[in-house]
């Protein structure tokens, strides 16, 4: 390989590494505080999986996959949207809170699958459902292909394909080429036969409502509900009711 070839190879590697760093900065904003906000730690064999609001003999069990900022305990604000008769488990992503690891599509999907199957094991006779918020709609939809599948999937301020949201915010960049952590929720839900309910926020400027509508329209039978407010306003009392059935 000549000098020009070596130079081009070095430039290519630099671009790939820069894209990876850019992607992490764009997608993941973890915090690492110790506030529980009234939630209890959820562990398996000593490993922290997240935080929960368990109830005795729940009618349903929900696994919540939260957005890209903060950490699991910050989602205590979502609890009023659930029935008091349901248990809620909020996944802590790798690299978030006090859970070790590095966030990525691969690690989030793996952690979600591990947590979901564990809940299935612990609640074999109870419906286990999924709720995905914002970027959490990616690993939430990925669980549609797990056996046994979730009894219901609820998505709040979701996207259809993540690179389309990135292209919306950065129209001058080849986002699809740069974004390796690119969840495709349309593809993930294609073979799912359970109930899907989607909430899109009318004034959402982070993931505009059109992406939620596109996902809903891609799958016959999906229930789409438009709510007022921006991306982070969905937990305002009365806007979103997370129920099964």
C-alpha cells in the first residue's frame, strides 16, 4: 500500500472513530446520582437491573424502558400514569445510574431482553407488558420478537426509524451512514401480533409527532393517541393512561 493509500486508511479510521464518539454524545445522556425517589432497587443475583414499584399480586407487570437522559429513578414521575394494581419495573441501562457498562444499541437491547425474560420467569401467570419512552421505544420494540412476546406494547413519543429523527435534526449530515445505533421500530414490530398503543405529543420538538404517526400507520390495528405538550410533558396528569387491556 502506497503512502496515499495509508493516508486514506488513516482518514477513514479517524472518521469512523469520530462518528462513534459523535453518536454517543448525541444519543446517551446518563446521570449517576443516588436518589431513589421512592422506588426500590431491582436486583438479580446481586446485579442491579433497575428500580421498581412492586405491588402484591399485580394484575399486570410493566417493564419500562426510559428515555436517553437521566436514569431509572428519575422516572418516578411516570408512576401516576400506571394503574395502582400493576407492578412497574424501570430498567437501568448499562452506563446509567450505578449500573456498570457502556450504553449502545447492543447493550440496551441485551439488558431489556434479560430483564423481560426475568420478569416472565418471576410472573409466569401474569401479563407482562412493555412501555417504551422516547429512545426506549427502540429496545421496547425489539422485545416484540422475543418468545413469549409481550402481552402489550405501549410507546410514548417514539420514532419509526432512529436515523430519520437524526436526519431531521442534522439535515446536512449523512446520518444514516454515521449512525450505527439505528433502531428500526417498523421492522421490529412487523411480526408482532399483540396490542400496540402509541402516544404522540403534538408540540414535540425532540422526536416530532410525525415519526410516531408513521410508526402507527405502518402497523394495522395500532391505536394512536395524540396528546398535548412537548417531548417531556407526557406524564402531566390525565394525558397518558398506561393500561392492559
